[in-house]
């Protein structure tokens, strides 16, 4: 005859709930941290720099004078896009480090 022990399994359920709450808090903390971490993307050997948070909020854009050629605006546009994409890539890498472990956990 199977013995279930009344509420004996309830302790495990409470422990699982505590673990889930702890993981949810850790994820929320990681998301808050991402708002403060800044990354800088560059292009053209540093002619153009884009700095953004890991939440992809642009903080600054720096363009060195030698990157500005009035006869070749297209090159400057390409440098800006490349710097932005470099910063996004770096932000995504850090984001994956910080919250990737929580993916698929339904939190």
C-alpha cells in the first residue's frame, strides 16, 4: 500500500517556489544591471564611436573631424551604421551572459 504522508510533498513544493522566486529576482537584478552597463562600438579605426547601454539606449556618438568628407557623406553614414552595429553586438553578448541562463524558464 502506498503511503503519501499527507502534506509530506508540500515541503518540496515550497522549496521549488523559493527557488523560482530567487531566480526571478536574480533575473530582475540582471536586467537592471544591463541598464547601467555601457558598451562602445567603433568603426574606421576609431573615427566613429557609438556608446550605448546594454538595453540599447544610445548614450553618445563621437565623430572625428577626419571622418567628415563633404564629398563622401555615404562613407560617414556607413561608419555610423558599422559603429552602431558593433555596439549592438557587444551589448547582445553581455546581455546573453547576464540573462541568457534564464531563457526558457518561464520567468
